C-alpha cells in the first residue's frame, strides 16, 4: 500500500503467440535416378522461412517424384511454429531425366527379294534396349539394302528416351542373295556343216534368263554335235548368278543334215499286160558329210496330174557309189494307169529322218505300149568303164539287141561283149522286165530304155558265170545314118552293187556315141511338141481355164488347158 506494506498472492499470466510464421520458398530441380525416381525435402524448398518465436517443423506437400512427373511440379511448403501457427507458400519442383537409355543390339541376316532389295528395321536389330523411364523411338542408320550390299554391313541403332536422351550401339546386318536365277530356254533346230559337225552358243538356247542381282555365267552341257546326234537332243543349260546361286533347265536341240538329192531313176516306162508298170525309182545322195543314212529315209513322191496328194514310196536299197561320197538309193513301185493310154507323173525324192533336202521335180511317163520296138547293133569304145568287172579302157565293146513289146509281154534278146584283162566277157539276156520308148515330135529324137534279168559270163579260165543280174540299157536314136546315136549299159547285182558300167559318171552311166553301127527306135510313145512359155499369150490365159500340176512344184510342172 501507500505505506509500503505489501502482500502477495499468486496469479497466472497466459502468454500466447498468435503470429504465424513466414514461409519462404525457393524452386528446386531434381534428377531422376536409374530407377526413374527423384526425391526432395521441405528443407530443400525452404528458403529462410521465419517465425517470431521458432519454427517447429517444415513439411512439403510432395517429396517423391517419378518419370510421370518430369517437368514442373507445384508443391506447398508448410511452416509450423512452436505455437502451432502455420504458414504455407508455393514452390516449383522441376523433375528432370538426364540419364541416357541403354542401346542393346543384335546382328541380323536378311535376304534380297526378287527385285534385289532387302529391308530391316530398328526393331529387328534392337535386342532389349532400355531406359529408366521409357524409350520414345528407335532408329537405324540404314534399313534398305541392295545387291551392292551383299555381305556384312555395319549399322548404328540409336535409342531416344522421352526426355531426348540418346544412346547408340553398333550392329551388323548381313545381306544374302538366296534366290536362284530364272532360267528360260528355247528349243532350236540346227544343221550340220560341211564337216559333219555343228556347234552352238549359249545365246542360241537362252531365251532371256534373269536374276535379281545379275548372271555371272551361262553354260551348256553339250555344245558340239555330229552325225551321231542327228535327231532330238536334250541339253541342259545352267545359269549361275553373281552370288553363286545355280539353276538349270532343259531344251531340245534338233540336229538335221541338209543333203543334196538328184533323181536318177526311170523317166519313161511302158506297162505290162495288166496296165501296170513296175518302175525303178532312184535317187543320188550327196553331201552326207560322213553321216550314215538308211534307205527308207529317202521318200519318193509321185504326183499324178492335178493331184496334190502324192504316192509315197520309201527307199528300200542303198549303197555307196565307189570312189565317191555319194549314195544310191532305190525302190521299185507298181504304177497302174488304168484305162489311160499314158500318164505323165511328177517325181521328187525327199529326205526325212532329220535329213533335209529334195530333188528337182522330174517327169515320169508311164504308157501303154503299142508295138514298141527297138533294135540295134554295133560297137562303142569305153574309156571310163567302172564296176567290179570294168572293161579295159579303149577296147571295143560289141553289142546287138532286138526288143519288142507284144501282147504277151516284152520279148527279144540282148548281147554285149567287152574285154577285160585280155579276156572276153559277155552280158546276155532274153528275159526283159521293162521297155520304154519316147519319140520327141519337136526334135525327132527317139529315146528308149529297157531292163532285163541278165547273166555275165566268161569261158576263159577261171570261168565266170553270174546270174540274176539286172541289166539297164539306155539309148538315143538320132536318126540315120546312126553316127550320132548313143547307148549305155549298166549291170548290177541283187544288192545294187555295180558290176559293170560302160561309161560311169560318178553315179550313173552316161551314153557313149557309137563307134560304128546304129540303134533304131521303130515305134513308141509319140510325145507332142511342147510350146514355149512365151507362146502362151495373155489373151489365151485370160480366156482359157488352166490347171497346173504338181502344185506346188519346185522345178517342173504340167500346164493343162481345160
């Protein structure tokens, strides 16, 4: 009191702090780790928060971050003082990914396609590349390859994550060509050359073979051919590409031999009593070039007037003409002219059996005889006789004959004597098989030929007596006095071997001019005068129907106005 007296009593003074702290923040940046996680703390964000008394605690609204939080993240820092007063302030936590992905590769092998192109992708080369967050893209330094890239190619795989971090690793892309070439062939026909052989190049068989990268070589298992290969041959063409792939295909090579043919058979013959003539067809073959040929490979085609369908006769006998490379092929065929007095046929010899070629067309006249008759006698002087019994050159050979066609057949006799090695030989016959006579009205020339079954004999030891031989006599009667007349004698055996020829010209007997005597054609087929082509006027052709046979023809033809 006023007098200084005191008394004391207790009381409670409650002191309160109602002033909030001041939260002060700062923005922070944190990096994700290899697991894709990043953390921060309130302390990291606190930038000097204060309180009038003291700060009891700091807390942050989010402290842990993942790949999903990359970028800026708004957080709240809350400051609490000792009195429980709080204050908050915002801050930005920037999350970054600075860890590069891990690129893992594997080597790959790819095949070129038919266009010579192969492709791969980054995904094909990737072998489990990874990132702490995620991979945004894969890229490969080269994805397309061509034939120029055959073999191993170094490439780079680049892995980029979502934050733009990259990592690269090498790999090997092996490019292979496993596509075989496409082999295209063509069949061909070839002819043997003058030496009996022929060769071909691959280009003759190749028909445009291709490959996706390119062809290195083309080969044939057979390129040379000879007589033994005539006909159809199968060859194999093998194509190898630049990468060693191989493919093959076959083709047919037909080998033919072009030969020369000349008809040398009967051109005129009379019929027997039954309107039929047994005609000998003969062809001379040349240019065989060492190849062998069968008789039936020669076909004789006989065309009747106005017919395009021939009678076809196969050759039946063939032999090599001595001292030549030529062959003589022959056949006999009956030709029936029916009621016609005569028929003029056209004959050609044609090759087959992979031989090619044909003879010029020749006329063959078959007619009914009307007392045909030929006689003759005299001598010739052979200088080019041939055959197994060829006569001595320049020695006289005497002959005589009388041959006539009668109602009951051909009758008469023929006798021919010649010298050989100081011995006299005689050819005789009274058995005739054919007689043909033509009298050319325009020239007066009379042509005849006859055949007979003859004998060859010589009485001087050692004796010779050959029977069953075929004698062919051709003659030309040029008129009196006979000094220009001609005759030829040919004797063959059953196998067509030449026994005797009076004047052998490689493959036939050429008639010799008589040294004395004459030959006379008394009667035969009168052949009308033939008009020259120029004499057929345009007016005649325009107004007169005309038939031609044979048609087609390669040499001669008969024109008939109807």
